[in-house]
């Protein structure tokens, strides 16, 4: 979003990718996650084109990091208190990506500022 500044994508010396300028929030339910998605959608830039009355003019990435803590199946069969039991954490990461108006400029009917914006968006892909 232009009001907040663009997120910056970086690669560290080990090849891991990280992003600066994003928001991260802990959630405990599907409703919490959907609320975060709604807030993100509200901050996106949109504009009208011949193809879409509210074409997104910014890319969006919604990432869910899901963690599950469970008893380690390799530990002793006897269930003990949490202080004694061994646990394992399973982690999964899901990225949902919405690319901004990447349709062909000719099909959008965009001219002037909207055309320049579309060219800029497509260059960012």
C-alpha cells in the first residue's frame, strides 16, 4: 500500500527469504484468520478498468503458519504429566497469493495514469 510503503523482499546468506514491512498476527481460530484477511483486503489499492470495477492495483500475500503440539509418538507409551511427557511440534506454512491486475493492457482499456500503473504492476511480477 502506498500509504504504508512497499514491503521489501530479501534473501539472507543461507538462501532463506524474508520480508520487511509486513504485518504478522497470532490467531487461534478460523474467525481470527478471516478477520486478518479482511483487514488486509481493506488496505489494498483498487481502481476501475474495463475488465473489473475494482481491479486490485497491489499484490497480496496471505500466509498461514499452522503449528500443532502433540505428544511425541516415539516417547514412552505411558501418559504422564505435561512436565514429564515429550511433545513434538508439527509446522505447516501456506501462502495464498493474489497478483494485482496482471491482465493484458489492451484488454483493460486503460489509458494514461491507469495504463502506466498497469505497466508498473506487470513489471513487478
